[in-house]
C-alpha cells in the first residue's frame, strides 16, 4: 500500500483496481464555481466531469483521431508491458477515464504515461514546450465488485451522457467499442455471481481523492513503446517535447 501526499493524499494499492481520470491543461474555466464543500469527493468529481463533458472552454485536442490514437496506443503499450491490467477506458475530447489494476507504482506509471503522451502529442500539434496535461488527477481505489461494475458503466457510457454517441459501442475511443473487451477484475469482495446489472450510476463513491498525480516517470525499453523522458519538474513534465537521453 502506498500513501502519496500532494495537495491531497492519494491511497494506491498495487494489485487492487483503481479508477483514474486526468484532463487536458486548461480544460476547465479558471473562474468556475467550485462545488459546495458539503459534497463528497465523488459527487464533486461528477460535477467537474459534467463540466468537462460540456467542453465549453479550453482545448479539445483528444477529439482529433491522431491524438486519440496516440493516447490509445500508449495505454495498450503499458498493459502489454505488464505495468497494469486495463479493464475499461474512454478517451473523451478533453479528458481520459481509466479503470485499471496497477502492477507497479501508480505514481510512476501515471507520470510515465502523461509525460510520453504529452511530448508526442505536442510534436503532432506543433506546440512544443506548452502544457498538455493538467497536473491534478482524480483517483479512487475500487473496493467491491459492485463498485467496479458501476464505475465501468460510468466510464463506457460517458460518451452517451456527453451526447457524443447514441450507444457506448458506437464510440470509437473506448473499451466498449473494442472488438475484444479488456479483462474483468477478479477476487473483489461483494461481487455478484450472476453479474446482474445494477441501477445506472448517479454518482461515484465519496472516498476518492481529488489531487495531483504522481510525478516520477517510469522508463520503458520496449521498441513498440515511446521512451519516457525525465523532465525537470512536475510542471515541465507534462509539457512534452523534451529530448530523449540518446539524442
């Protein structure tokens, strides 16, 4: 078990499913009213996610097929390397939802994923040196099978909720639209043996954490995957376009 403290604490458990969301830099209006303090962190997350779905301000680089494919390739690469088991994902125009089971340090794998995709996306967009990902991420440890399936439906139905697709399967950039769906989690408590769907998710559990993602990048050596560049600070790490060590 790992307890990371940034602006708020992050509880990471290797081998236990984790719900993660990260978004583009500046994707929420700076003067937005923050949710009332009497909301749980899960309810506050849903409020912020609805604002992201509206995409009324800020960049929407992820709706470009080349950028979305880049993100998807990096996600699949990390799974092939064994850094995590991917259960569900969706790449929205300005944010990404993941449901995964980590097999390595979560702070390192998130830092690596965000650093490598920022660098490569900025190269495609010809905007080197500019921030790409927001430093803060949302993460929530999944504690039961029922919660796992509720979050999975939330992720895969996000394009439908946002009005981007009529059904979850019609959206190209999610696990629902993949020919082979990612594996499901096993061994979680309170898992329904029949797999009977529950009522649709109205809000996520209140025990998640709103805060900054970990920052130490994880190097990869697989030729199929982009090499991660060690950035000099958490701010520069998500800007992209740092030179590779062998350049």
